[in-house]
C-alpha cells in the first residue's frame, strides 16, 4: 500500500530523498474521487518512473462556483484502496496545510488561458496554476501526468512549466470513457441514472460531427443543433479551435490540428468533453 503523507514538509523531504537516491519521480495530481481515468494516469506513471506520487486535494482556489466546491465528491478511503500499490506515496493534505495564508500567485498564461474554460470560469486556471506550481516545487517530478479530458488545462500547465522553468515533462494521457461513451469524470457521480445515459449523447454527437461534410461552420451548426434537441442539455459552449494555441478557427485550413471542445450542463452538473477533427 502507498504511504500517506499529510504535510508539505514530509512531502518535500521524501521527494528530495528519492531524487538524492538517483531515482525518477512520476507525479499524478488529482482532486480525488478517483475513477478509471485517473487510474490510467497512475498506472502509466508506475510503468515509466521508479517512484510515483499521487496528490489528492480538492483545491478550493480553482473553483469559481461555491456549490461545485461543496458538492465535489470526497472519497479518500476509497481512493487510497483504488491506488493500492500503483503509487508509492499519496499526498493528502488539508486546505490549511497547502494554504496557511491565502495564495498570492498571479499567473499570466496568455491566450491559451483566456478562451473557453478560462473565459467561462474566471480565476479557474490561475487556481490550477497555484496548486500545480506548488506541487511541482515540492515534488520536483521528472514526469507529470494529466488527462486529455481537460485538454485546455494541459496547454495551461505547459505554460506554467515554461513560466516557472520547472524541469518536469508533461505527459498527456487519452480520455477514458464509460462503456456508453461518456468521458469519465468525478462529476459523473452526481448524475442520476437517467442523466448518466442521456449524457452519453455528448460523445455520440461529437463522434457523428466528425462525419459531417463541410467546413467548421457546418460542423458547429450540427453540434449546436443536435445538443439543442436534447431537452436535458444546456450548452455552455462548443468551440472549434487550433489544438496548440486553443484559439478559435473558422475553417479547417486555419490550423494543422483542429479539435472541438464542448461544455454541457445536465441539471446542475457541468460536463466537458472534446474530439479531434484533424
Ligand atoms: O485536473 C484536475 O483534477 C485538477 O485541475 C488538478 C490538475 C488536480 C489541479 O487541482
């Protein structure tokens, strides 16, 4: 079983010791409520590093919606059991341990952080940068693992690494889906069984949209109309964007790689997903 660490001092001492022994460190930052998507990151970290750290911390400063923070599932005991031997250390601190005083870091991640999730959730990416930057400084991992469901977050974290000059390699890992196609997310636990089935249509609609003949406006119109047909859905946004700069494209010819990014409310639960077109 992995050893649980609750203090920043304990975490940094252990991580420094691992480095001093010449071993490689893989870090998987999480907010807990682990599912198969997280476990795929942790297993990959296990395969690619000598020592694996998983952090479990529901980071209050990245929530711009208080209700979302309060309702975020907290399942530490179950998480520890799921991690089993895949990690060597689990960092599970209190909020006071991570933020003895309110954090003051102010990041400017540039254009990648100003669109989509950055525009819809003011302060969110700064909050992510605050916690992930601290974890990078405390653990100093060789490799860090992030899921592509939060594709834009990965672009922001790459900027964080550049700004902070951190020596960690960012390893993006593919989305893991439920058998019905819904992208795995800790928030899925808040869906009723009916909502869970309905939510599967998000991925089905995106998949169908890859077969639309036409350019970006036709694909966008198809997705927006198909989502509007499902009474339980409220579309927050669907954007088609350059896969590197995350800036909106109006034609496939504008970027080498084009992806679609969607955010849909089902009841009070906000779900995100994405798909590659080119
Ligand atoms: O993706 C998440 O779960 C969180 O944003 C992260 C990276 C663990 C930071 O709190």
